[in-house]
C-alpha cells in the first residue's frame, strides 16, 4: 500500500516534506550540542522539537528562563517562527555589532526570516534599492522641512478617525484607528496629498506587512528546494495586496515621471507645478541619477513605496498603540503634565511645530522611550547569520559554525532590575528625570532619548545596522501623540490590557478600545508647502 502511494508524485512530495519537517524539528547540530536548550526538559525524547513547541506557546517564559538560569551563557532557543537561534548573553551585544557583514550578516538573516525572494513580488527591487542611503542622506536631513506637513496631517487624521465631538465620550479601537493615523502621517512624506489619505493605501500596505512574516514563517518550515513550488500558493495574499497597492499609486507615479522628464527637457517651463518634496519624488530622482531604466518603471517605484510602508507603518502602529494604553492607564496627572509641556513648547514657537519644537518635548520623549522599553515587539534582537567559512568564536569561547543563526535578548534585558529601577513599572518620566539630574541642555540629543541605541535599549537595533529611519519615525510619532494628548480627553482605565505573543513576537491588544472626547474644536490648517533642498544619493 505504501509503495503504491509513493509511486504517485503528489504523495512522494508530501512524504519528503513531512520527513524534512520532522528532521528539521528534531535534529540538533553536533557542533552546538554543548549549548543548553531553552524549553527542553530532562526526560524529553526529542528536546529540540519539544522545546520549539513550548517556546512558541510561551516565549515570555523562555526569555525568563534564559535570563535567570543562563544569564551569562549562550543558549539555543528553538521557536517555530524564528528557527533554532543561538542567543548570546547581554555581555556580548557589543561584540555582535562590531563584526563585519562578511562574518555576521544582517541582510542575509533578514532575507531568511522574511523569505524575500518569495514573499516580495519583485525581489529585485529590495535587492537593488538603496533605501538606507536615501533615508540617511535625504529624508533625515529634511525632517525639519517635513515637520509642518506631518503636523498638519496628524491634525486631519485625528479628526477623521477619532472625531470632533467635544460633548460626548465615544469609543475608538486604539490599534485600528492608529494604524490609519500613522499611515496617513507617514505617507504624507512618502507620497504626498491626496493619496496619503486613501484608505486603500494604508489597508493594503498594512495587509502586506502582515502577509510577509506569515507566509515567510510557513515557507521556512519547508526544505529549501521545495520553496519555489510552494511559494506561489502561500503568497497569494501578498500578490493580491501588492497589485491593489500598485493600482492606487501608479497613476500618480506616471504623472510624476512625465513632469520630471518635462522639467529636465525645459527647466524654464513655468507651467509645470513645483516639484514635490517626498519619498516618491526622491526615488524618481535617485533612479534617474543612477541611470537604470528598471528603477524608474512605474511598478518598480510602486513596490518601493510598498516596501517602505512595510518597514515603517507596522512597527509604528504597534508602538503608538502601546504608548496610548500606557498613558491612559497612568492617570490624568501624567497626561496633564505632558499637556502642559506641549502647550509651553508650542507657545514658545508661535503655535507652529518645527524640528526644534519637537526636540524640546523631553517629557513626551521620555514617555515614548519608557513605553518602548516595556513593550518591545521583538523579544530578541540583532538577529544575524554566521557567514564566515571558519565560523565564529565568541568572547565566552563558544564556537558558532557557518550558517548558525544568532540573536541577543531584548525583552529580558529591558526588564532587568539591575539596569532599570522598578523595571516592570511604567515610569513615564524616568529618562527625562535622569537627564535633568545630569544637567543636560534642553533640546540637545541625549544618550537616553527615544532614538538613542545602546546594549540596554535595542528597540531600533544597535551599531552600524541600527534603524536609519528612527529619526523620522520619532518625529512622526511625537507629533501623533502630542496631537492626541493636546486635543483629546481620555477616560482612565484601571488595568492595562495584555496583548498576544506569537512566538518571539509580542503584539499589543489589537481589538481593545478606549473612550475619548475632543477637548475643543481646532481651526483647519492649510497644507504647508515644504521648501526644496539639494539631493545627495
């Protein structure tokens, strides 16, 4: 009977898949046999497989076990969503960040985690596009000129999604509303008005951000040679949302391309509209400067916008959701203190948001950093893969052969009582008070501000691969939270809701609501023209 089934190709393929998956779950590389397995128990028959199951169900417990029992040792942390990763101790975080990409690869590990060759409909875009360069050399220096438009969009988005009723309390779903608000604000600088306000843009961008890790986690269960056969089925939602996203933006892209060529042909033509100042225009200019026609195809440019949405919107929406819940649970005295700071900063800048004004929101910055510390989406960070042919030996003497996946703890480090006093308690002004104690100058970038990375604060990574977009994200998030605090009253909730864990990912409560009321109507503001600056790619 079995031989007859195996004669049929479909059953042979399924048998190979089952055998491979079981082998992958059960096996343990001989070179790592000396490393303790988090989640395994003494009498386990298949310690890696059983640990993988336990850790996936309760990754928080796995982090606590690793931190309490093996704080200064490398450990193996099997989990379905992230594979079998060797988690190095906190003392070796700097060691990881100092390794060259030829030894420990950030990009290779990200490619494996997200299976970008299959989950992105046009993987060449992600490989060829110079995102870090354009964010670092163009977007970050222009944050000051982008700030008025971001503030304008936040004001519009809150009215649209939280309402303008200033007489009655009403419920809003925190995550659902904030994902649209974050999407509008971010896309104001990505693609501009009016497309940034298209609900389909945010919906499909967020859906794609969910599609990628979900489909990648399934593909990672299969033997590598079988992935090209399975991927077309697994990634159907990815393709649907990519096509819908392209459809929304492609007409604007075509118009921009025509205008760009017309300006180049006749720079003195006054009939053309002023050149926009947003990410879409920058990537058009970058593509034309580099001279690669593939990079200025409409679909290519649309996919670049989609990938940027994937990178920016999901994490910012999750963070802002946690930040609002922390504030609503902390009581009116905290919100009143933040509201006073916001009012004073705005008054000192003539009621207008500028880069300097945003930088002076030190208490809000502290509240954001504190919320991020307690609510990291990723329980582990600095995920890398060993590329060196001879492997890598850590300072503690552990040899990691080529192909080993490594990470460092994030969740447990940022809740460590030896680092943070009352580590499990939300203390919104923890970092601003530290700053005042040290007498640091107001508005000056400090080692404990929201965007500062360190071995004790890995929300944005650390070292040369720290998130390049964190300065833009911080500005956008401050403006969003400042608008919410300034313009809405919150009905206090006594207990902060918990969110689900999915393997090593921790999410906020996605369906929970709060009650808000508009404090007073605010006059409409016209969109702000952003001055032009020189580009450098």
